[in-house]
């Protein structure tokens, strides 16, 4: 029977620069980004030890069983005996890939232009659906920002500004609406980065979660007959509800 590995005494989450509740995808992105930065072929031979420690942290935190052992020992060392609750963006154990919506490939700039044009033409029914969309992917996006190269960060800032300019102030201030739209926008501008740093099935799950709220709300049949109060408010907003 193989000997169980000794639990590392180092703070593995700090080594990968992620939070203790980091998703599996966040850990993968952190590992790849840090290893690219500190690989001996890039940073020199003196970085070899650091690269090894980054790999050790990844080996423990990517495996659900090893991560649970490490977390238990970490809580014991820190004096926290209560069970740690993880955010629900992604379960610790990798799940089977979610179905991925496949579209005819288009130029990224064209896809982004079409998306922003569609944001400017959202109907009241679509805004209503977006207001109840799942938006917990925003926590994932916030956690990986630090690993983005400068050009990707600039693209994120630009698309957020573009989305805001196409929404009414009240809709931008509505957190579920704003976050569902921004999640889809981030998938468009960060797609290449995520492709480079996430293997399947992680990439498919990330794509699905980022696009889920948008795709569930856009170009869908409306809920039903438009009540009088809704029709009145829509006409005043300049947004129309399609009849289907």
C-alpha cells in the first residue's frame, strides 16, 4: 500500500495567490499563470525552487481528496475546527462537462460588435429575465483578474465601459442585469485567455456559466400576455416587448 504524502506546512493558497474557497478553474489559471512567470526557462535557474513549490501547491489543490486533507490540516493548524463552506461557483470535484452551445465561428471583433449592438436593443422581457439570471460567475472573474496580461485587462475595462453606455442607468444599477451581461461580455474578450489556461472539461464549464444568464434571457419567447402596468412602463422606457 503506497505511503500517504505528508501534508505541506506551507500555505498553498497563498502560494498560488488565491482565496481558500477558490474554484477549480481559478486554481488552474493561477498555476499556469504563475508557472509561466516563474519557470526557470524564463526567470532563470534561481526560480527553480519557487517553480517546484508552485507545482506542489497545484498538485494538492487540484485533487479533491488531497485538497480536503490539506484543508483539514490547515484548519487544525489555524485553530478553526468548524467546517469551511466553499462558494458555489464550482464544486471542488470536477463534474462532467456541461453542454456547450456551438455557433458558427466568427471574427472576435465582429462577435463583440454584434453583442454590444444587441445589448443596446434589449427588450423589457429580456431585461426581466436578466434580472433573475444566475450571476455567481462574477466571483470567478474577480478572482482571475490579477492573472490577466495588460492587454486583456484593458479589453475588460473597455467592454465594461461599452456595456454601461448602452444600458439605462437603472438597468446598469440592477446587479443581476449588469452581472449577467458583463459575464457574457467577459467570455467574448477573455475567451482566448481561458482557452490557453483551461483544459476541458473545465473550459466548457467556464464558458457555460459565463454565458448561461445571457443565453437564457436573449431571443426567448416572452413570459406571456403583457400586463397593463408592464406595457405602460415599457412604452415609457423606449424598449419594446416582442409579440410571439
